[in-house]
């Protein structure tokens, strides 16, 4: 450890030298380390600047402790060390009798705090002593504690909430959040020379504090930092509002809360706690630069005339759901109140939770929302879900709507949307009759969590710009039951990861432009329309697509399969490359005309009805059709299969087409292609070979046991036959429907 005459707030430069000690261990390094420190001090004084971070490390933040000390937190929010008002300091790692809280992984001291006491003896060993700060200590009342303390400093115990912030209790058992410490420009006592600092290195214990390779100290030779709290607006306490019937009461007034019956208006940034059961409204009407955090602790709030939560103005609002709590909001089925906007027009709240600015929901608690008037939860800007909340939404129209963005990282979200979409983002640019994409807006981004849309009167998940499903936080699970389309975008859809299950009355996955499958496992039941439909291009690079039932399984003007596994059943065509917008199957669903382009909902893009391209270069694919005038793999233009494993089962009866069909040139060169049909195929080499469901059939390159019987087969490497032993094939894939294909590459 260190011992020196000038350490602490009056001489902040000395703390910056701690980083250099991280690499020192053992008494043998004392002389070298001391020389290094002297050199560092001299250089630091020469290049010192003003307005130094109180904690003196880039990436460290200074928080105001309960008795005046400064808590220095690392980038992860953990306490690294603290500085007392008398200049002494301490490290949590040095506490005797420490214990670890299994819920948080933090160490907590069983004594009143461990500090290093300054001494005038420059040769002192700098031994750790247990002592209270010169400022005195404030004992935490035992009746206040509600969890195991992370650490105890100067007699005050500190705790961590489910949302991650640090807090302590005052004498009245009010929970006080640790706030960021502010600095002033008070005059400092300068360090006269490097001789004033004489550190003594004893062991590598200090190395637990910081790493010299990751922390760059900053210094100030001309002034010290006097620390003051920035929590003066809350009088040292956090405002707490309790609802009871049609009224609310306030504790710890910070001057930013007004109450009129059951209407609570918040006018400035800060943290606000809510609990109770009542009828009224929480209205946030703060400055456009203000961030307001609402902490909900078993709050039930309804409103018989309006929305129970209305963010009228702010930079952003965060709803924190306290762990173990259930919080309920329900609005009126009509609106009797309008609010004047800056431009003079009137605004009416359109959801039970209605925000005109960015809204984030996070925490470990539960939020239940009933939107009787229109939407459940609405943000006119960005709507985000963070952490692991449980959110249940029932809405007359849309369940979750973030006009600019819906960004979900986690949680367990259940949505029932009677007449609208489950999740929606529809911001775009309108110029007269022209509607175009707004860059960075109209996006649904799902990065994790579990989403269950039990009912969508229109589409399950809809975005004007694009939808992306990925696993950047966790593997998302999405279940959609919709009257309209399952997942739909005007521009693009990216399925990069996750487990997705769609049951839709219209297309399962739809884009008026492009769709990309890059991963994940997607199951689709869309018996009245297409499993996957892109008006322009459908690209399959990876992942599994399982269409259990559809009118046409995969449909786009240009289908490109470069990889992945597909298992598709269509009552018409299994795969269809056709020009023009979506016009197949059921065209009466509400989801078909979401964008105002008329039935089919597509732009067309000048693609003729007789055009189309279908290219397969990789992947493993199984396509099956119902009986009738059906095609397995069909292109209204060109058809190319140069790679991949392709198995087709076509139950054609009447008409023309069969296993493989195209109106233009067809090139089938992959050696792992098999077609089974009750009629001859228009493209490929047909062989009159009867087959049944009891045996495998194929060539030396590929073998498959069909689920239908017939008398025509298509291969690319000569006469197929019955296969008695599949052990000679090097690879196999079992499709989601249960059939297995064996093949050699």
C-alpha cells in the first residue's frame, strides 16, 4: 500500500500515480517504483490541466457518498476506491472479514470501512487501518435494510437495486440514490516538488484496483477539487408519489412535482418513485433536454378520461420496473381532453402509455397495460425495452408502437392487439402523394427476449423501413398469431437469428422489396397465402425455413438460395419466382393493404408478370406440393440449380409443370437433385421409375424416401433406382417435417 503526506482532495495528483503501482509487486521493486513515481510526478506537474475528474482516471466516475466521501466507480459500476473528506482513502478489496453476496457477486465489508490514514512518516509501510472518516459516520438504521449490503463505508451500508443503481437509507428509511458528484473550481494547495511524495510499495494488493494498461491518469497541479452533491434539487431525497383512490401524495418534494387530485405533473429531470392504487395521470412535461426516470413499485393506475401515463415533453423517459413488483396501467375507451402543441395544433393521447419522446422500459418487474382507446404503449419517437421485464399488453389497436424505432433487447413480452398490429414502427417521409423511406426511422430491431403475439387483428410485426431479428444480446424467441401478415416491411426484412413461429391469415413473412434469411429457425403456417413473399428479392443464405402450410411456400421475383435448410409445403407451388406484386392466394385480408397500395400491398417495381429468376447454388431444400395443377420449383423466367441439395415432391394432376418448371431457360447441373412426381416434369431429365413411401430412391449422389407415391422421377446424373443401403452416403440432413436426405458432395 501507499503512505504519503499529500493524498486526497487537496493533492489529487498523487492519486493518479496509483495506476503505476498496478505492475509493481514485492519489496524488491520499491526503489524502482519510487523513482518511476518521482519522474511521473514531475512530468504530471509540468503538463497539468484544470477541471480534473475527481477520481483522476479516465473511465472512472465520482459519486457522492452519504457522509461527504467520494465513491470512485469503475466503468462497470463497481466501487474501486473512495476518498474521504480528510484526504484519507480506502479500497473495498482490503476490508477484513469481507463476504460475497451471491446475488450480485460484490464483496461487502463487515466492518465500518477501511481507509488508509495519511502519515508524515515517509518511510511508513502504509499499513491498512480500520477507521471512520474525520467527518463522522451515519449509522444505517437496521430496520431499513432490505438486502445484503454491497459494502459499508463510514458506518453507512450501500445496496444495489434491480436496475443497477447504488443507494443507501437515511435516518427515516428513505432510499437515497447515489448521485454523480459535481466539481468546483476552488483554489488548491500546489505540490511544491516531487520530494513531497515518498511512496512505499509493500505488495501487489493495489494492483487489484486499476490496471496501468487500461487506465490513463489525469492530473491537476494548480487546483484541487472540492466535491459537492448535485442532488440539491431533491433535498437529498428522491421524490416518492403514492396513489390512493383519485388523489396522490408526495414525499421528498424536489420542487419539480405538482399534484392536482390524481394528476401528477413532473417538470424537470430526476428520479421519481411511484406506488399505490388510484385513478389519475402521471404527466411528464419537462425540458427537451431532460431525462426523467420513473421507478414503479407496485403501482396500479387507471384513468377514466385519458391516458394514465403521458410523456408530453422530455428528452427521454425511462420506466424502471422494480424487481418483484407488478405495475398496471389502463386507459379510458374515449378521450375528453386535448393538449396544445407548440405549433398550436391539438394532441390527444393515443395509448394507455403515450410518449411524444423517447421511451425506455427496463428492469426485472412486471408491467401490465390495457389500451382501451387505441394503442397499448406508444412512443412518437423511439421505444426501447432493456433488461428483463415482463410486459403484458392488451390493446384495441396496436400493442407496441415506436414510430421511429422499436428496439427490444430482452424481456418476456406478451401482446394481444384486437384490430391492429402487435408491434409497429411506421415513420416515413410524405411528400404529397409520394411516401418514401426515412433513413434510420421506421425500424423494428429485435436483439433478444421472448415475444408472444397471441392475437394481431392485422399484422404481427410491421415496419415501414426494415425489420431485423438478431441475437446480439440473447437468442430471441418470437411467436406470432395474426389475421394479416406475420412479419411485414415496406422495404426489407432480415432474419439473422432466433426461433420464430408464425401462424398468419396472410403471408407469413412479407416485404414489398427484399427479404434476407441469414440464420435462425423460422416456422410458418400461412394456409391462405404465401409462406414467404418478397415483391423483389428473396435471399436465403443460412438458417432454417419450415413452411408447414401455405398457398405458395416461397415466392419472389428473384429467389436466390445460397445456403440454409428449407422445408416447404404449398397447395399450389412450393417455390415460385414470378414478377409483379403479391397477388396470389387470399387477397381479402386486412394486412394486404397496409401501405395504401391497394390489394396485394406491393409496389411492383415494373416487374412483368411473365418474368422471374430462381437460382439455387447451395443449401439443402425440400419442396412439396398438393395435388392439382402444381409445380414444385417454378420460375416464370429462368431457372438455375448449380449447387445444393434439392428434393421435390410434386403431386401434379392435370396441367403442366411438375417437379421443375420454367418459362425461360432451365439449367439443372447440381448432382444432388431429385424430383418425385405423379406426372412428368417440364424441365430436367425425366425417368419413368415407379416409387412408393416404403423405400429410398435416388442415385449414388443422393437418396430420399418420398412421402408420396408416383411414377416419374427427375435426376441430373442418370437413371435413378431404389436404394437399399444409405450408409454409403457421407452426409445427411433431417428436415423439420421428419424426412431425411442422404447425399455425397
